[in-house]
C-alpha cells in the first residue's frame, strides 16, 4: 500500500514538470532574433505601377502622337510637341490617370486637340460611364481644342492650364461629367469651356479669361456648380447658357464676372430650377451684368450679390423669373437701370441701388421691396407697375439730373400696390401715383423739387399732414 502511494506522488510530480515544459515551448523563445536586415517595403511604383508615356508604351496612330488604350496610371517624362493633323494624346480606355508632372503639351499650326478623351462605354451602376483623371501641367497652342471630351465620361481635371488653343480650351460632348479644380482657360480663340447637352460641371478655384468667345458656353440641359471661379475679359459673355429648350440647375458661389465684352452672365433657357447666386459679383461688363429670360417659371435666389459699373443695366430678369434677394445686394453706377424685375414676383430685401443712369429698382408685377436704399439714380428711384408692396424704403435724390419731369423717388404706374412707411427726400417728385386703386399710407416726404406727393384720384391714402401735426390718424402721410 505504501509503495502504491509513493508511485502516485512520483507520477504527479512528473506530470507537473511536463506541463511546465509544454508551456515554455508554446511561449516561444525568450530571446527572439532581431529584425530583418533587408527592407520589406514596396516602392511607389511597385505598390501602384505607373507607365511613362513613350512610343514604346503608348504608340500613336494616324490621328495621334500617343494613344492610351489600356487602363492604368500614366505620366509624362518631358514636354510633348504636337504634329500636323494629329492629337497630342488620345485616351481610348476606361479608368485612366494621366499625370503631366508639370510638363507642357504644346501644339503646332493645324494640329488637332491636345488631349482627346474618346467615348468608352463601361457598365457602372447601370450607367455607361468611365473615369479619367488629368492633372498638373499645361495644354496649349493646339489647332483645335485644348481637351476634347467625348460623351459618357467622368473626367477629373486638376491643376491644368489650357491656353492659346485655336478652338475651345475644353470641349465636352453630351452626357459628360466634368470636375475641375484649380484649372485655367486663357487666350483660347473660341470659348474657354464649351459644354454639350446633358452635361454636369463642378468647378472650384479656377478662371476663364481673355478667351475669344465666352468664358463658358452651355448648349443645353446642364447642372452647373462653381465656387471661387472668375470669368473676365472674354470676347463674348462671361458665361452664356443659350438653349431655349434647356433646363438648368446648379449653384454659383463666390464667382465673379468682370470686364467681359458682352454680359457677365447671359441665360436664355426653358427654366432655371433653381440657380442660386451667392456672393457673386457682376462688374464692368460691356453689356448687362446679368440677363435672364426663361419660358417656364424659374427661381434665381440671390444673397450678397453685386452689380456695379456695367455698361448697360446691372441686372434684367424676365417675366417668368422669380427672384428672392436677401442679405446685402447692390446695383450701383450702371449705365442703365440698377435692376429690372419683369417677373410675376420678385423679392428684394435691403437692396441698395445708387447712381445708376436709369431707374434704381424697376419691378413689373407682384414684387416686394422692403428696407431698400435707392439714391442718386438718373431716372426713378423705384418704379413699380401693379400688385407690388413697397415698404420702409429710403429714396433720395432720384430723377434730378435726367431732364424728365415725371421721375420720382417712388413711381407707380398701375394699381393694387401698397406703398407704406417709405421716406423720400430730395427727388424730383417724392411719390408719384399715376392711377387709382392703390394704398398709400405712413410715408414721409421732404425737399422734393416739384412736389412731395403727386397722387391720382381713386386711391386709398392716409391724410397728408405738414407743419403742426394736427391729425391722430395712424395712417397719415407726412409732408415737411
């Protein structure tokens, strides 16, 4: 019995020692070897192989110097000089990245386009779209376009300059999607940018200047979103959307239109639904700052928009265009009127219109003007037709230099208008109401040359009170 107990104790000790040995083995070497002495990281080209543009890797054909026919990432190793009747580089593949690496693709007389992106259909989310990226360089002096993009393409262009091309800086065929970032279009014989039907454009931090045509020309339905972009010194309009059947959507923010030979922004389309303008300036253009004509009801919201020193009117918005202007908007020192709103309704809140060679603010039907400052215009300060509301506006020194006796601080030619709480000072006529059927209350007038008030019969108006205030009528108009 004693011998059996001793055997069990010896067996237990053995199992314990065996367990410790197994644990030590599984834990590994207590003194592991050092790190490998040779590198294991991949180079950039190993991780993302790139292909140098060359006759060996991207041989051209009868229409091109170089042709990219396979997906991949490509780059230039030096400048490229164009040839007669050839494109510089043709991209005939999907999913291509082309890095110009700071080099230039320069054309010669009668060359074709600097870069041509051909239409390659590829099913993506049930749409025929393929992707191309072009960045970091210059495309100039080609006989046709700087870049010609065929349809059904998404093209991202960044840090590229298109200059002195014989056609357009960029031409995009229908159904293209274009993203531009820090891209410039200068001194091209045609337009800076020409967009075909059903084109989407997003543009950030660029400019189109000194082009022979428009800075940008839109031929049909389009979505246009631009931020921090300038259109200046172009031989046509700064931007033109001229397609009577087209529908335009988009947003212009922090955009300037200056010193263009034509209008700053010219729109003649079916509808704008909507096209907000935010922090946009229209200055020193040879025509109007802004012209909008649509055949269907459209919306042009405005915030912090300025129209100054344009040779014609600051802004003209047609009958079907509805305007909602708020923030600080100004139309000063234009060769014609400050702003003309011919639409069914327009809202101008806190608008300033000073020193225009015409009317300060002109509204057709159903408009609302509130808290506006209108001073020193050659024609009427405010001119309204019918069914408008003009409240809490200040009109000073209007119509005193134009040689037209009928000009007034506020001039009403129709009926159904509410003229309330305005202050008219030093105009030819303070408030001139030509017809009946209007409400005129709580206004004040002083120092107007011909008359403070010239109001036709048949209107509803508060009593006119001057000198000692003898009336306690809360709707009285004051003459002092």
